[in-house]
C-alpha cells in the first residue's frame, strides 16, 4: 500500500491523487499540513527536510517533489501511455512538466498569493497586475501549443504532463484576474473535465 502524505486541498498533492486515479492505484492518505499535522513536525521532516507536501512512501522508500512522484508512479505501473519509455517522447512529456514547475508557477505565484490566499506579503497592486500579465503570457504559450495539437499538450494522447498542467489551468480559471482570450485552453479545460480524476481532484476544488 502506498502512503501519500499531504492535505488533499494542496494542488501538488492533487497531482499525485489524480495520477493514482488514472492508474487505479490504492493508497492511504495522511493529511499532513492540516491543523494538528504540521509539516514542521520532526516526524515529517524526516521524510522531507524541506517541510513540503506531497511525500510518497512506498515500502521503505520515500519520494518528494510532486512531478517526480507522478513520473515514478506511471513508470512503476508500466503506464507508457502516461509516460512513454522511448527517450524522445518521454522528454517531450517531461519538458512540459518542467515548464509548469518553473516558468508557469513563477508567473502566477504573486497574483495567486495576493488575490486568493490573501497573503500579507503579496499586497502590492502593481506586482499583482504584473504577475497576472505574466501568467496570461505563459498561458498563451500553452494555448498556442494546444491549438497546434488539437488535443493534449504532447499530442493526441493524454499524459502525466496533462495532469500537472490541467491543475494549473484550473487555478488560472479560478483566480480572479483579467483572463486573456485563450480558446484552445478553454477547450482543453472542458476536454480534461471528461476525465473523472480531473473532476474529483481539479474542478471540485476552489483553486
């Protein structure tokens, strides 16, 4: 039995939960990060010294970093549809996952923290506006790619890259910023909504 450590409202935990749903993997969820289960606890820090969720425990092995966990689960269960084994197709999946974790996340962080999380450290209106603009620009890159494929980010087939990007799209849709007109992204959002895992771990959450 896999054990997933992390509160189920976390976007990064939901990446892993959705991946498990696509594969059909059973797991135990321990909601670290919820009140009473702080990730600053020594017990949790033994699993992830950064104090961040999610953490995956598989037997005696422990993994952290959500995108890595998603790739591990797809590879372990032989789901080459979700994560190809051939080097080049796999690299295309991982390219979009890495882009999500670096450029896309960096663009939305200030606006999301200020407008949704109501962080006192993110109240500068100019910085919020700049973050919203950068976020739309990054989403424009995704829109162009989806317009090209007409389906999913790497082509006709759904992969783990669509799991991490799908949750990012939901966050963009749900955050009260001025949204660019991105028809391919909107169509993608509806296409993902045909998948039960996205409905449960994406659209059913506030952001």
